[in-house]
């Protein structure tokens, strides 16, 4: 992003915009650290739909406060989202599934990223995202150095680099979408990713879900586009 910003001679954002970008980086970096912890524990199919619904619902709730009550479709989306989360959290023995608390915590961080990065304004997308991700890098580096085992194989490092390119590209496209359209629409569309995540979890990682959890995942995915009406 920095190289692209320099090559395109993009103007550096104002100090206030950088402040919001840094806040977005702190929120998003912490959320990613928690989210990857859940994924690493083998709960991809659980973490993706729960984090997407909650992360989409919080900006929508902020919009309710600042822009008034939503329409009937949005209200229905909130109800379906709540039902979906309850079904996803349901287990055969009634005990709460492992990772649900961390998935919700990650979602709160993602919601903060959406809100903060949108507050950065209409300046250079490249510089804004670069500042946010540099902050995320610094935060996650501290987390790793404070206790994680950061030994990696060459294959793991290559996959991590690929994931980083995809992730930051998605962030840049999200910010551009928020600048040229509505924030809630950008959040909702970007929150549709669990449809692909759950599919990969089933096909590649061979995760298995109860019928209740499958129903909850579908309910959550249906709710995400409804929340913005």
C-alpha cells in the first residue's frame, strides 16, 4: 500500500484522518489476533458467521442512533441474526461451544475497525489503509513477542504473506466502497465472506456441524444482507 501510494503520488491524509486510521488499526489488529486464535483452535465454521453478524450489526446499530430507526427488513434481520447466533451456539449436550466468546470479542473489534476507518474521511485510500495496517502490525508483533511461539515453516510463512496481501487489498476496497457509497452497504457486502469461509471449513478442513449449527449458519448468512435493508 505504501509503494502504491508513492507511485500514485497520493496526498498524505490530514492528522485527524491518521488518528482514526490508527484507531482502526488497533481495533482491527486486536480483532485479527483473537479471530486467528479461534481459527487455530479449529472453530472456523463457528467463528466466521458469528463474527460477521455481530460485526455487521454494531455499525447498523450506530446508524440507528445517528440516523433513526431502521426499516422492517432491518429489524427482521436483527431478529434472524439473533436466532442464527443462538442456533450456532447450540450443542448436543447444551454446553456452550468452545470459542464462542472469542468469536464475539473478535467481532466487536472488527466493528470498531469498520467504524473508525470510515471516520478517516475521504482522503487517500492507500495511505489510510497503510497507516491502519502498520498499527495492526505493531500491535500484533507485541502480542506475539509477549508469549506466542513465532516459529514458522516456509510454507506457513508463504501462506501468511499471501493472506496479508489479500487482507489489506480487501481493506482498501472496503474503504473505497465506504467513500463512494453508504457505510452500512459496504459493511454488509464485506460481511458476506462467511459463506465462503464455512464452505472451505467443510471441504478443506473437514469440519462437521450439528443440524442446529448448520441451520444457524444459514440464518446468520441470510441476516447479514437484511440488516442494512
